[in-house]
């Protein structure tokens, strides 16, 4: 296969999707999120935190103070892909994320997420 075919094949491959968390191992606080590309979102969050660019200021502050070694990036749950490659998983991911937010309650002293009203 040439490079163009490999890129095209990669684009047509469904990436692992689901729920991830960033856990502060010192305080136990969590940041919970969902993504259609778990590897990509975890890499993106790690890059943002290392470079002081994360949108969650409280998480960024704790990361800066405690250092990378005090945080773990974990996959909490996977969303299984449908047979239809063109399926939009947005609603399913949102529902799965809401379930995990309700279960873990990563708000205030327990986490970095904010409640959506």
C-alpha cells in the first residue's frame, strides 16, 4: 500500500471512543469527558496540560503545582461502534458521559467538572 491508501484506510477506521478521565492521584479529584477518538483526546489533554493551555483552569493549576507524575489518564468506558460506518455517535456518547457523571459526581471537592444546568 502507498501512503495515500494507508491514510485513506486510517480515516475509514473507527477509532476507540467512549469515556476518559484524568485523575489526580494525590487528591483523587477527577476530570471526566467523552470523545469519538479516545487516544486523540487523551493526547490532546496531556499536551494542553504540559503546555499550560488546558481550558479547565483548576485542573491546570493542580497539574502545574503537583506535576505530571501526579496525574493518570484513564479510559473508563468504551462505546461499541455500530455496523453503519456513517453513524453519528454524538448522542450516544453524551448519554454515556451523563451516566458516568451521575455515577462518579466529579464536581466541586470531588472533581474538576462543572455541573451543566
